[in-house]
């Protein structure tokens, strides 16, 4: 997408819609109500990611007011961590199913995606990032990436950098990504550009960490518009933690190989290959991968073929080493130690 | 079922099968292997309840040895708390699906149920229970109930009591129960017998508590053959806790009404009726009902229409009051305070 109006759907200021409860976000109620009326829907399912779940009841209230008495609104209580993480039970059993807070991973009529773009200003933090980026006269190229909730400002970001004299390199990653310049916690293909430095505009530590791991030859500058800080991604501490897990797993006699049953998080071939090659590996299927659920299995180490975030972010919370598929290959001696890299996920489902 | 041989399937001593890893249980490998061969199965799913999950890898090893190279064995990593709690994802996607540790809730060709009967002796604890039961010359009748894992000894229990001079009253509960005299944590219909005292043979506190709540006019004697203690069920502490939750929920402005999506734990009409009657009630759908998952919803109280154990056993772990459907009716003033009773669950799915 190449002009700002293309992103206006989720931007409250560009719609006339007044929400009683929260002026920061546009829940695109008109689009949802249109779908309800068109399909004569009796049941409507709403799915919010964890951080937005508390907004569900208000959105349900608004929809109740705008629709017939007979419409049943259901809120998904399943944990949700991405566009890869649809509540398929609710999706299959409701006439209209709305997934809030993420951009589409796949085109499907079954799901209405409402992205919920952030309205935080990005210009101040972009200005601050100039002190950390190499200046254009020295390093003219800069790659630009951001997360789904700031995509509505992507052209503004690009224009700012161009105005400062940079050549801005962007690309759309792969099928897993909706927008040019978008990154996911599990996919940084949009940063595969011809530039020695990458500017990441967004919050959190996880995304830029993966970015820096995936592109060790590039400097990754993090401009966080929510916490208003500019930093350079540092992978050292993270690498130490990963090598620690690999070393602890080297003595494992029994391996649990996790296949995640969530619609967009399964890597069946990867799981199958490990099992086929190792008599001491057992396939365990589950949707949510949590320490509690694995506690009851008598395993010495685990390999997670599901969401990479589970391994790299939650890893230390598990009672036994939890490795990525690549780390597993190192631990069992199939690959050298220095082949360690960030686990990423490509394709959709 | 009326004679002991009917239960011999799950009783290791009555089979010639030697298990390398655990002589206490009979996993009925022959029956499973027969099904694998008959169906030319490529994928086999194994589901164990929480307490037995660690046995999964050994059972998988044994099955690997007994079947072709090409057979993929998968262990369900989903939490499992009963015959009502099938891993439907795995069930639908495997050629043979085995559910261990519970008796069938419904006849279906999709599932091979392997009950895993306990081999603990029941005679010593039955003898001890005579000190607590009213003697037969005073109160001739006694109801007899037990849980799935001791069902293989049910006739032995009955014969013992008859030998002591009691009239033993038993019945099969309803569709939800497989065997005469069997109780579930959510269903005590088998104790609806003409007797003033009930002997419950089994472990745990939850089952006899529900039993005593459901039958307040009867004395419930608990003979626990695992911990080797005989007690009388006391509901007072439990009742106080339940009334406390009801009182705290009386001021609730927003209600979360949980509909559980597990195959055997959904009470859709109950959930729907609450929503239809109360504009401040919101329907939340989920499979596992955990404190973590509800933390993100901004509700003042919850009603759980799923597994009764969640409310009555886990209830205090939730950050807001968690009520049974009956308790909800009291909290909103539709029913009097003294209508409080144990939540039970009838029918299958």
C-alpha cells in the first residue's frame, strides 16, 4: 500500500464515528454491523488480543445497541497473541467473526480483521532517532520497519526520513505479512533490504531483538514512540541465555517435541523430521504451550515447533530447557554451535 | 454390569500382559494395536489425564515397538480432567485415538477408552468403615458408590457389605455415567437410592463433598483406600466459602458468563438464559477456564456454566467471585439464599 488513505480504515480521526468509551481506537463498528445485517447473523464472535481483552464488553455493548435483540455477541476467552492465533472454535460457530488488533495473515471471508491502529505521534521519536542513526552523508541508506499497530503512519515515517536526506529501503516480507515494512515477532523478512542500518519504529523488546539476530550485519536502531526512547538493539544477553539452554539440553535423554495446533503456528514437517530421526523424541500436541502443561510430562528437554516467542521470550519460565528447532539440531550434535540463530516462521497456514 | 469378569479388561492381574515399565496398570496395548492394524492407522493419538501424563512416553515406546515404522504416535498435551474432556483436535486428526484413565461418557467409535483401574485392595478400608457406618441391625440400608478407577472392585465391595448384613442399594446414575454405582465430580445421580447412609469408596475430597451436598439428608461415609482413612463428609466449611462468594458477587455491575467449549462441558442453554435476562452479562467462550485467562476481562463477577469443579474447587483462585449458575440466581435476587446447592451436570454432549 502506498498512500496514507489506504490506512484510514482503522484511524479514528479519519472517520466520523464517535465511540462513547474510548476515543483512541476505531473498532470499525459500521463495517461489523454491515456484515451482521448482510449475513442476517444470529451469532457474532469477537476476539481480542490479551492487552485489549478488557475493551471487549464495551464493544459488545455498542454492537448490541446497533443490532437486533436476537443477535448473540460472544467474546473469545482464549488467549490470543497474533493474527496466527484465531479462535477457530468461535470462528466456525459464529455467523460473523471479528479479530481485533492484528492485520490479516491470510485473506479469508471467515474473518473480519479490525487492526486497531495506534494514534501515538511518531514524529518526535523519529527526530530523536537522528542522533543515533548514522547520518545520511555518511550512510545514506536506512531500512524502515514497524509493527502492525503503527502501519497507519508508515508513509509519514518514510517521508520524514527522506526529508532528512536518507534513501529509505523497504519491502513487504512474505505471505505472513500484510504490509510493506511490517514485521512480526516471528518474521523479519521485510528487513531484508540493501542497507547497513535499520530503523525499527515500535514498542517492546522482542521484535527488535529478533530483527538484530536475523540481521547481525546491520545496526538496528529502536525508536519506541510509546515509551519515548531510542536505543540500539543488543543481542548479547539474549545469545548467552540461548546458549545456556542449548548446553543444558545436551545431556537430555528424552525430548518432548511440541507441535502447536493453533491455526497459524504449526510446523508439522519440522516436528515430524525430528521424531523420525530420534527414538528418544516424543511428539506432544497442544494449543497453548505453557509451563504448567509441560510440567506433567517426564521429559529432559523440549523443542518447540510452534510460535518462536514461546521459546525465546517465555523459555526461561519452563522447568526444562526449551529449544527452537535450530537449537535442537545444535544440542544433538547435528549442527555446529555457531549456527545458532533466531527462530522465524514463514508462510501462513 | 453384574459380574467381576466384565471389569477384567483393565485389570492387569487378569491379563497375561507384562509391561516393562509399570506393572500396576494395564494399558490394553493389544486392543490398541488391533485397532491400529485393523484401520491401517498412520497416526495414533494418546490422551492421558493430568496425573497420568508422565506415563505417556513409555506407552508410546511400547506401541512403537509393536507397530510399523510408519506409525506416528502423538501425545496430547492438552490438560484433561475427565471423560468429558476429549482432545477433539487430536481425535479428529488421528486414525486411532485412545483416551486413558476414564470410563466412556458416550459410546463412540472415534475413541478407544482404556479405564486404567486401580489395583489397590479395598477390603481393609471397608472393614474399617464398619466402625463409622450405622450398624445393619439399626440401619439396614446402605447406598454404595465409587469412582471409575475402583469400579473393577464394585462387586467385591457389594459382597462385603452384604456379608456384614447390610441391604446394599445401588443404581446407575444417568447417561453421563458408564457403570452402576459410579459417581463423577459433577454427577451423583447413582446415590439417589433409598438409604439414609451412603458409603463412598475412593480418594479425594471433592467427590464426597458433592455427594454430601447433593444428599444433605444422608450421612456420607468416605472410605479412602489409597490414603487408608475413613471419615464422614462435612459440608460446613465448603458452604461458608460458597456463601462468601455469593455475597461478594451481589454488588457486581458486570458479569462474565463462561461457556466452556470442551466437548462434554458445555451448558449452552444455561449460558444463553443468563445473557438474555441480564444486560450487564457478557458471554465469554473458552476451553480451559483459568484465573490467568479471566484476569484480562474487566468483570466484577463470573458465572461458570462449564465444569462444576472449576467453580467449587478452583473458585478461590480467581480474582473475582466465580459462581455456579444456581449461585448466580441467588446473587442477582432471583432465588432465595437457602436454595444454594452443589452444581451438577447431567447428560453427555
